[in-house]
C-alpha cells in the first residue's frame, strides 16, 4: 500500500497548475534543462522545514532520500546549481505563489464572521556582515544593515494576509498606504503608521482603526466620556485635530471626530490610543490594541523556527527568495494544521515534520496492522509448545 510522505502532505497545498502558469508568465524555466523552478521550490522548502542552515547541509540531507524524489517530482540537488538559481531567478515567482496561498488560506481558515481583525507591522531582518558592502542601500536610519519584512496578519486565523520585502530604510507607512482597505474590517497598528490622511482613507472606506497618538499631536477636546478606572481606563475623550496643516506643505484631511483613550500600564506611562470607533466600550478598544502583540510573536516565531537569520546566498535576489520561501513554508504548515486537525501548536507540528519529513505514516501504520494480524492468526492456528 502506497501513501504520501509528510513532506508531500505539506506540498499538497501548493496549486501546481497555478504555479506552472506563474513560472511560464515570468519565463522561470526558459532555457532550463534540469533544475526547474519546481525543483528550486521543493529544495528551498525542504531547507525551511528541515532546519538546514547551509547549502551543503541541504544537499546532504535532501540527496540522502533519493527514493522519495520521484514522488516529489524532483531529483537530486547540487548546491552550486541551487545557489545559481537563487541568484538569477525572478523572486516574483515565489511572491505570487505566496499570494495564492494567502487567498487559499483565506477561504480555508477564515471563520464565517463579518468582522476581520488585521494587525500591521514590520521587522528588520539583519544581513550578514559579508553583505554590507554589496547592499549599502539596505541600511536603516539606525545604521542597521538588513531588509524589512512588512506583514498584514489576520489575528483570527493566524494567517498572513499580505507581505512585502523592502530595504531597511523604507518607512512602515510607505508600504501601509499600498494595502487595500476592506470595509467593515479593523486595522490595528503602532505609531510607525502615523499618517492622518491614511487614517482618513481608512475611515472613508468604512473600516475601523486602532493605533496610538504621538506625543506632539495637536488635539482639541470636544467632550468627555465616562471612563472606568477599575478596568484600567484613565480617560475617554472625543477629540479632533487642531491643525489642518500640521507640517509645511502637508494638509490634514481628517476633520471628523476621533476618540482618545488613556489606558493604564503598570510601571510605565499610560498608553494613549486613537480610534475612529466612537461607540464601542473603551476596554474593548484597549483589548484590540493588546492583540497587536500577536504579530510580534509571529515575527519571533518565524525568526526562531525558520531559516531567515542565516542566508545561503549573498545577493539581494537570493535573500528575497529565502524570505519568501520561509513565509510560504509558514502558510503551508498552517494549512496542514487546519486540514489534519492537529491538536497541538504550530511549533509542535513543525517539530514533528522536521524529524519525519520522509516518513509515510499510513504505510507504516498499515504494515504494523498487517503484522499484528498475522501474529494473532499464527497464535490461533499454531499449537502451544509449552503447557
């Protein structure tokens, strides 16, 4: 009895026909005889799932399982060939595949509910020192060499809703403006996305946002709402922006009222929240902003459990592909967890996969079942030698 291996279970969620169209559209397999984009994807996903930290380790581990290559639709991999493919092939192929998986996860993981909670944030992925001279344009204002990963995270399903990779010097709000706003959704973000005109566009499209005011925000207090100090709400006010031109040459188009909520924080200054939700209780608004910590945990999870801290390529193209395949691996494991009904955490599932990628659970189970049945049959027909 043949059954698929664990790594085949993960790759089963990849829409092969749509991926082939993406590759054909970008000419990824043009003039390629052996190592196709499909082979590159399988090899890079193996690196992420198995935790291989170098091309040499990837080559040794993957080529040790040659009897499984046929069913994966691939063959042996050479580290020089994979390195060349990562440096030359278009990373948009993997970016569009990630978008397809995001759409697929939206249908499979999203619950039937009218409200959606999106968390926005970005993190800098540091580059190794050997890349500093080559990628000088990737230096942030703080002097850190790296690439910035911008994510939109759906808190309810723990799925990535959108992702982009930029230089470290790119501001968060620059990528935030490119996101499509869904009516009825709630967007939670920090002060890195402070742009009053963008807040106004969210409000005009029928969405809700929760963020923080800057210390220098010029506000006019309209009226006060009742605040429950027992629940940690120090002040609840209806405010409006006092200045229509806060900076030279920039006009603030947000003229409608806003809500300003002060939340008590132990051993530190109170949080001053801003939202266009004028009806919900203040404690619910504070709880929404508290859920923003989930995207910080996602960044921590990806950096700790997937291979994005140690790059296997030196140029920008290879690093983008490695970051994209890490996000693809995260989405594939998340989809497998949903499809299999795995009761544990996502890390527990990844740990199981990491140590049994080429194991065939149903084949092993069937073999043990047949052997147990044979032993029981022999015990019934063979006379006992000892009484």
